[in-house]
C-alpha cells in the first residue's frame, strides 16, 4: 500500500484580494507550512502580500491569515 503525501502550500493575496502568488515552497505537513509562513510573513507583507490562505492539495483549509500589522 502506498502512502499519499499531501502538498501544503500558501495562496498569497494582495491588499485588494487579488492573487499575488502561489509560488510558495510545498510542505509535507501543516506544521511545516505554518512554520514557513511564520518565518517569512514580514518579508511577504513588505512585498505587498496582505493575506495568506493555506492550501492542502490545492484546496483552501480554514480562513485567510491577515499579514498586515494592527493599526493601533
């Protein structure tokens, strides 16, 4: 029996909700995908990415993560 590995990636959206990029490294698990976003969110936000949507095998999982800092 073969094991099917799920590909976890991110769909990156700009401030208007348009696709900024889906070219994120694939991860074999959700933890690794979330760790990648945690390590790169500041750079992504600086490049104009406003939200990230976690994908498993191309399907959205959960809600979008807002990368914009809070305006206090």
